[in-house]
C-alpha cells in the first residue's frame, strides 16, 4: 500500500503535566476485568503464586506500548495504519480480531451483575443493554470524544484508588502482605495447582491492557497532540462538533539538531507518563486486589466461576468491617466495569474508522472518520445486545474468550511492530538496543503461553 508522506516540523514538546492522559485512559479501561475479576478469581482459587506473572506482564506491556507510541510520535500515523502500508490485510485481520475480542459484552454484563448485587434486584441482561445504549449516546454527543473518555476513566481511576486505600487500612493484614512478598519471590515461574493455561492466557490478556486495547494508544496520543500527531485532526462528533478536514496520511520531520533535541524530550516524557499513569497504577491495583482476594476468599470451597465471588466478598466486608464497605466495593466495581465498557466501544470505533477511512474511503465525502466511528460503535452495541438476548450471558466465560483473544492478537502485532519500527523509521529514532531485545522477549512471552494453551486444548480432544 503506497501512502503520501508530508514533511513538517516536529512541534515543541508539551509539558509533562499536559501530556498526562493516554496512560490514564489505558489503565482506566484495563482496570476492570483483570484487576476486579480475573486476577482476584485466580488468587482466590490458586493463592498468590501468580503475582509474578502479573508483574512480568506489566513490564512486557510497557515495552510494547512504548513502541506503539514511538511510531505515532514520529509520524502522526497509527501503528495499525503503518502495518497496512505493507499489506491491507493486516488492518483487516487486526480489526476483525479486535471486534471478536470486544463484541462479547463481558465487561458491561459483569458490571450489571455486580449492580444487581448492590440493589438486590434486576435483570443483568436488560441493565447491560440499557447501559450500552447510554454509553453509545454519550460517545455520540461528545464534541471531542477523547476528552469525554479521558474524563470518565480519570474519575474511575480516582474512585478505585480511593477504595484501595480504604481496604489497605481496614482489611488487608500484615500477614497477607508478607505472604504476597514471599510468593512473588519463592514461586516465580511456577503455576499453582488448578490454574489452566487458558486461564493464564486470559489473565495476561487482562493484566493492565491487552490486544487491540494497547494498539489504540496510537489514536489516543494523537488526539492528545503528542509529537507529529499534533498535525492530525482530532476525532470530533459529527453531531455536536465541526468536522475537521482530513490530514495527510503520514508525516515525517527533518532529522536535524533541533528536531532531535525535541524528539529526546518527547520520548522521555512519553515514557514517564506511561510508566507513572499506566504501569504504576496497574501494579498497585493488581497487587492490592489480589491481596484482598487472598485475605477474604482463599481456601473457600463455595466459589463459582462467575462474578458471584464478588457478592461473597462484599458480604465478608459487611460482616467484618461494616455495610458501608460492601456498598463502596460493589459500587466501585460496577462503575469500573461500565466505564471499561465505554472505553472498549471507543477502542473498536477508533481502530476501524481510522483503518477504513485511510485505506478504503479516502475520497469519500459522506463517510468521514467521525461518521465511521459512530457507525462502528453502534454496530458493536447492537451485536453485543443481540449476543446477550440470544442467551450468552455468563460474564466470566465472555471475559475469558475476550482476554484469550487479546493475548493472541498482542503476539501478532508485537511481531509487526518490530518490523515497523526497525524499517519504516529514520535510523536515528528507530527501535534498537535494549528496547529491541525487550520486544523479542515480549514476543517469546506471549508466544509461549499461546502455544501452551493450544497444546493443552489439543490434548483434551
């Protein structure tokens, strides 16, 4: 695929404070299925022996995510569009994989299920359908869609961190902290009994972010005006905002002393933003939620493979601390899962609209990127609602399907990223050194668990 490249100056770097945002959106969306359901569930049935895997996954994702950001910082083009420059099929495959990953409304359904625990009544299916419609309307009427998503996820992260501070004070004992530290060191590389490779692949797909979730960092940092993304029009609602003219497909900046000095600052601040807002917050959240599950649920024989363990946890909080903590826990869990559902609709909308507009509909006056975005979002809402109304309502099962798909697609685009950032960028700013080694290790990491899951499934046939 041949695309036009326009030369522009690399803008002056934003302050670190003004760059804060994309990492919060990423962690806000990710701080749901993994941190609230999958990792606590794994801890409840297998103990703290998998914490090492969560921390390893976060380190691997940091390396991958920064390579996604590198390409967009340097070109203003998304990584997905970069892959499609070689072959349109890559864009099609990844968009379809993303749709498969998130069309299952496991996050929204889990949030609705927890909400019924909170109010003691209601049908999770119809609550989920109503929630999806409300989320679709919010995205539709948002003037700058990224700004709305960022604000929602920032509020969610703040509420979650407040809850974590409360349980550290009132619930988690010193003995549990000691058990967590010991297990992380002494059980590194081990898999606890009762934990299948399918659950493991699902868990690493839900630790922090996973799948196309990571890939959309390209779109978010572009709308946040990082680097050459400042030259690209932002995603504006075609209903409440003035649609902007389409920008060039790809930009480049001159490799001179001024540009390289600016690039070093952009790169350093982008890494700092992601390390502080994404990696650190995910680390804290997974750790504390897992310790909380260990403190309250480990060793119980009445746990089922569905979100009902959250109701049990809430009842324990009520008995041991007070009813107020149960209400806080269930409310935060429901809001977190619903906010994640908003972010996931945004992810698919951005991926598909950017790819379709810049690959197949470049000259269309009717199908602008904002209109494509809303069409995809509402298609996802209709499909997700249809899946629920057809009877596929088991939240944990839907989440496992989604997060396993996330790990497989992460493996695919990690391989493509290595090629993209070693061949399609100027030598001075391309992937090399320890980052290249890190990407190779990341590919091996996801590849090992994906192959292990496939082999395990084949042995069962």
